[in-house]
């Protein structure tokens, strides 16, 4: 299956700063990538669908101006958390889905906002 | 919204079979049943998926009822490393279709 990497694996930042998280599909050209967020002891919540060469599709309740997604190539999508606040502290996970339906996830990025 | 119902937790003895049930009574004819698991602080791992026939791979077996309203994931010989949260998801089998996670089943495998 597809191999997905994320960078960084963890990040600590001060409140008000912006943080960029990269998601790379190492062996699969992904026209579509997905971004999830997971709070402690909760399930994964889909934030947005990232489409190569076009705007991302955000789920209801997710602020598109706060969570900027750029899918610049078939192997790279980035999520930028702008003006991060402590409530944005979470585990962010990206995924790619192959044409036949199997979805493969990155290892996740743990964001802590102080 | 998730379209599946799973028990919140299950226990299993090491070496025994773990049978994880999932109800998906509103599944449509073209939707597949997918199973993923998530070990603490890691990204979810794909296990298996199927449409209506039973499926088996090196990790697990998937048994889908004839009416497709429920399924069971079977880990034939559970090990301590199988302790994880297991998610049952129904979805169309296309590359752009999003997966919506429910609350899953927390499986604890004990010695």
C-alpha cells in the first residue's frame, strides 16, 4: 500500500504563531488527500479533503481561513494552522486513498500550542 | 456522520481469537465495509475491506452477513500488539470518497 509521511512528527509553538504540517505520499500520486484531527481519547474527525491543483473542501464547522490547505503537487499537501491557540492542540493526521479504495494514513503530527 | 455501531470496548486473552462486531444496517448496495485500527499515538492502519463476500488476509478475516447489515472482524490469534482501537467504516470504493470514523472498539489483549 501507499506510504505516507508527515513532518514534523511533533511541534510545540507559542500562541499566535502559525504552524505548517507537511504530508507526503512517497510512492503514490495522490490527487486527493485527507486531513483529520484527533483530540485525546476521541475518534478521528475529518477536517478537509485536499484536491491537487484546486481548493480544498472543508467539513462543516472547520474554519478554512484558520486551517489553510495547499495541495501543490501529487505527492505533497500542507496544512497550515494560522494564529494557533491552545485549543488547536491536537493530533493531526493526513491520508491518501488509492483508486481502489484503500486509504493509508500518515503517522500523525502532534501539535502543542502553549 | 458515522454509519456504524460498535461496542466501546472488548477484552481478549492472548492467543485466542478476537471477534469484533459491527452493525451497519443502513449500508447501501455499493458501499464497502472497511476495518482500520489505531494503536496509541499512531496513524490508523488499514486491516481489510469487503463488499459482500467474506475476506481473509494475513492480518484478519472479515465476515459479512448475507443481508450486509453487520460484519465481524476476526483476529485469529490475538497478540498483545493487537491492543488498539478498531474502527469499522462503510464507504464507497473510490479514491476521492472520504472515510468517516465512528468511536470504534477499544480491544485490550491481555496475557
